[in-house]
C-alpha cells in the first residue's frame, strides 16, 4: 500500500476508535436514562406556551395520566389507552399519516400536536430518555396490539 494512504488510514482509524472512548468518558446507565426520561415526561413543556384548563403548564403527563400508567385523558375528557406497553406495539401503521411510524415519530407528533412545542430530534438524548422511560414501564407487561385497555 502507498505509504501516504497507509498513514492517512491509520489517522482515520485512530480518530474513529477515539469516538467510543470519548462517549465512554460520560457513561450513562439505563436506570439514569429512565430517571431522566420520567422527569421530562412529568415536567417537560418543550417550549410550549399551551396551558391546561387549571392553569398548569402542559406536559406528557397532562394527557398520559400517572406517568402513562393509567388510561389517558384529553383536556376535553376523551379517554384513550395507557402507555403501559406502547414500546412493544411500535413501529405500527398510523391511519392519519398513512404510513408505518416508529415510537419516536409518535412522540414527536405528540409534542408538536399535543403540546404545541418543539419536538425533540430523532436520536437526541431527550428522545432516548423518553423512550427509555416508556420501555421501563412496559417491561413485564402483557402485549396488547391495540394498546392497553386500561
Ligand atoms: C394533548 C394530549 C397529549 C399530550 C400532551 C401528549 N400526548 Fe401522547 N398521545 C395522545 C393521544 C390522544 C394519543 C393516542 C394516539 C393518537 O390519537 O395520536 C397519544 C399517543 C401516544 C403514544 C402511543 C401510544 C399508543 O398506544 O399508540 C405515545 C408513546 C405517546 N403518546 C407519548 C407521549 C409523550 C412522550 C408525550 C410528551 C412528550 C406525549 N405523548 C404528550 C395525547 C397526548
């Protein structure tokens, strides 16, 4: 191999191998992601100025009551399934979007349409934390393909 190319390749490989090492200097456990995600779920407003009827800032928990563990309720009173096994039933077909969506896309839609806030980016730490939290409440639950009935 040409010596210059070999040197360049070595440099590229060295910088690539530096990536995981750098990430490892800020280790994050699953438990920490779950805790951060729960906090965001309960308190995050995503820059929204929307208010609930009782004057409190709106968060995920406003509609997905009790941290998503019991049936959801819209401010207008309409009920819908809990998030107890949401991570197990995505990706799935969304009739309004006419396509199969991941849970990240569903979360972004909820922030955008439900909270009228700025949706967290795909792959962002906020998104990872929220999905980790939802995974934590789903573990050990029975899978109901249409969402938890309670
Ligand atoms: C204004 C009420 C509202 C808010 C606020 C809201 N959601 Fe939702 N969410 C819904 C409704 C209603 C559904 C049912 C699916 C649909 O009709 O879009 C839903 C569905 C979901 C689902 C899929 C559940 C399933 O069984 O299909 C997930 C996951 C979810 N929301 C997460 C979140 C997260 C995380 C937040 C906060 C960032 C949030 N939602 C904020 C109303 C809301």
